[in-house]
C-alpha cells in the first residue's frame, strides 16, 4: 500500500453530498429570534445570496459543484490521504492510521473549501464585497484568498486580542488584498457602543459577528459569510469525505473509524457525512469527534435551541450548546472555542451515531509534538485534538482496524502557542457542569 494516496484530478468529486434528506430525524428548523417561528428564506436574504439560502434548506441529496469552483479547487485538490506509518510504528499499533491532509490549501486549512464556494455564489448574484469575522484568523485568511481568486473585495473583523497577539494572519489577509480591522472597531454601531463602554475592550467572536453582519446589512453591494456551523458550510466540506471514500477504495480498504476535531463542526462533518448512508445501512464504522474539555459542547452541552452569538442577533438554532453567554477559557485552539455546534452534526450526535470525546489542551499538544516528531509536520492546535483522539482510538481498537482522521490545518502560524507549550506555560481548563447549567438558564424558552 502506498504511503501517500493521490486521487487523480480527473476523479475529483463533481458534486457535494447533502445529508439533510438522510438524517435519522428531520432537522429542527432555525427559528426567528423574536417570534420563535421557523425562519423564512426572505429573512436571510439581506445577508446571504439566494443560492446559499437554497442550499441551506435543499432536499437534494447531491448538488453539482460549478465548473468555476472546481477550477479553483484544482489549485490544491484533491488533497492526499496519507498513511502515518511512522506514527503507527512509534505507538506500536497494528492498526493503520491515515490522515486526510487539508493543510495543503493556500490558507493552510480545510476552510477554503467553503470560502471559495460562498464567494463564487455571492459574485454570481452581483455581490461586490464580503464581510466576515475571524477569531484566530484562519477563516479570515480563507475568505480573503477566495475573494482574491474571484476579484471581490473582502472586509474582516478580527477579534482584537488575536489581532494584537497574532499579527501574521492579519498580514496574510492584507496581502491577499482584503481589509482587516480589530474588533471592536469604530466602523459599526455595535463596535462604537462597545468602545464607548470600554475603550480597552479586547473583543469576542460574538461581537465581531455583530460587526460583520451590521456591515453587510448596511451596504447593498455587501453580504456576510460564515465559516462553520451552517448546513451549506458542511455541504461544501463534504468534498473531503467523498475523496476519502475514493482514496480508501484505491488502497483496497474501508475505514473502521473516522476521527476529527470539532469546533463549529464543519471539518468533522465534511469527513463523516458522506459515510452516513453506509452507517445507516449497517456498515460497522465509528465516528469520533474530539473537542476541548474547556469548551465541551457535544460532551456536556444541552441539545436545545440557542442563539448563535452573544448579542442575540442570529436565528435560534437547535444544537448542543454551552449557552450563548459562554466565555471561553483562553485555550490555544481558537477555532474550537464556539459555544454551540452545527445543527446537522448535533442531530446525528443526538441520534447516538457519533462518539464525542473531550481532551485537555496539554495532552493534545503532547500528541501534536509526537506527530511532529514522527511524521514531521506541525499541526494546528485545533488539529491536535483529532490526533490525540486518533492515537487513543488506535490503542483501543481491534487489531488491524483502519483509522482515518482529518488533518484540518497546519500550525506554522500558531508558533506562539507551541512556544508557550515548550516553556511549560500551558494551563489545562475544564468547564464545570455548574457553569454550563447556569448559562443554560439564559437560553430562550422554546418548547
Ligand atoms: C476553524 C478550524 C477548525 C474548527 O472549525 P470546524 O468548523 O469545527 O471545522 C478546526 N481546525 C482548523 C485548522 C481550523 O482552522
């Protein structure tokens, strides 16, 4: 068996897989936060283009990928599936461990799979500029790359604490030709109100979302883009799992375990959803999602309706949530610090089809270092959770099992967190159940 399994470009998937018609129970609809009635498509049209709103609610099992999007995907896709032989040997397992390498995209993560698609559909409907928020900077990088490929403008509101601590992502975003502002900024009402109240405010993801949405609503030629959680984002990410299916077939094997890290849920869902019909048909395949103990939405959160942001501007989504007022501990996996998770993923977690696991950040960095010292590549702090879970799985799984994990991104722009790790400065955080139960009292009352 080859160590690196390359899918020929001619066999790159030409459709995304939409899991909505195959979910074990119908997806709970998003609700209007004021009336608590199901959201109608026209309520979303000030911020999203019609094509993406249609994908969000589509009953079609497969959706064609437009030729222009395939063209841009070809810059880095299909991505290799790699057999981690040196890692296998170092842990002494008889299991085969494979990783799907999404770090090879221009932005260094899986996020361009949806950024390119979202930018293209917006452009097709005459949108000139996209606004968005970014925490650690990976989504902002992905969207500015996509806008640069399509000749669109892009405005990124970056949480101020990250803007100041992680200047390299901002530099990359600007070099792609996008503008990036620390949030809170003076460009929006939400930002100005916050700055008046607290001139030293370091921002939060919820506030940056409010600023980006406000920018889109205020400008006719501008719309908003979100990098995870929504159905259409997960849809675009299914290209990963579909490629894995083909690549495992090329290797003459089938996966027994699919493993990924979970923030908003898009990379993990992109890996597992194409295998959902097989699992529902009785295939013996396990889905393992890894999250931080500091932000344990799937393992400790409640499955109920909640707001997507702190300011309660977004529709209500039924998801595993820690409460929208949740303030994450300062763990280094910035991309995994969201209080909720994708409703599609939560639906199948609730049906018992996924095994969620939670890990401390130090044990994840240990796993990342072990991977670096065996396989040679430096993973993103988010990805380290998937590596930890894959290694644990290899220790428990029956001999000879095939384990595939999604390598969601590289860590070359996250060196400051490795520096803290090397200096022994990392702290383990675990969110107490009392804090979660208390925050959930603030969830909207929807029966
Ligand atoms: C954003 C990000 C994540 C988490 O987002 P999901 O939507 O859960 O995939 C994980 N890994 C990397 C490298 C990221 O950039």
